[in-house]
C-alpha cells in the first residue's frame, strides 16, 4: 500500500535549498531549531530537527500533475526513499514531518503510515501549469547538484528569472 504525503506550500520559491523534509515536534530538542508555521494569520512554533530526512538532492523526478491544479509530484531516489521509509516506519499518527521550501516552514503534516518514495507538493493553486513545471524542474536541478547563481545569473552564463514562483503576502 502506497502512502502519499500532501505538502501544502504557499511560500516564495526562489534560490537556495528548495526542498527539505525533517522530523518535527512541539517539544524542544538539542538538535532542533525553532521554526514558525504561519497560516491564516496565526503562527505555531515547531521544533524541527536540523538533520534532514530528505532534501532536494534526493529527488529522482518531479512533475506537475496535469489533472490536479497546484500539485507537483516528487519521486525520490533509492537513498531518499529508504530514509523516508525508515523515518516514517510505525508512524501511526505519532510522527510529524516539517516541509521546508526555500528555507520557509510550509507545513507540518501528521504522518499516518509508513511512506515510500513519493511526495506530493500541493497548495500551489496560484501557479499555472508552466510555473508548476518550472518548480518541478528546479527540484530536479537541485538533485543534480543545483545551479549556482550569482546576481541573477547562473554561473554558466544563462540568465535566471529572479521572480519568485509563489509570491509571499
């Protein structure tokens, strides 16, 4: 049985570490950092483990889901899938994962069962299919070592669009 995680993103997606998934809780820990999740004008502080379970480097492929507006499907490589499965084994509603996109805590879903190799990034309804495809390609680029950018230009000379994919309020 395949367990999927829906990630709700409303943040700005610019350059840097695009995707990080870490364990989270409300209790303080030595190897955790306090991060605020703000939705609908309310904030909740979570303790997010500094060590990532999965990062953008673990992305095997990503694509905009054509029949589901605002959704990007992310398939993990073998190593990422193993770490995600180990982190969510026996979760049964006891494990929360922090979904961090571009350094911003976007959601902290409760995991109800062991996950395998697929994440769904959703909540991006304000992006059109072209921008969702651009985001999926950015996730894949990060997995391949990413693109190093300086002053709006990728080091290989290709100009980069500095406009955030998802504008912040």
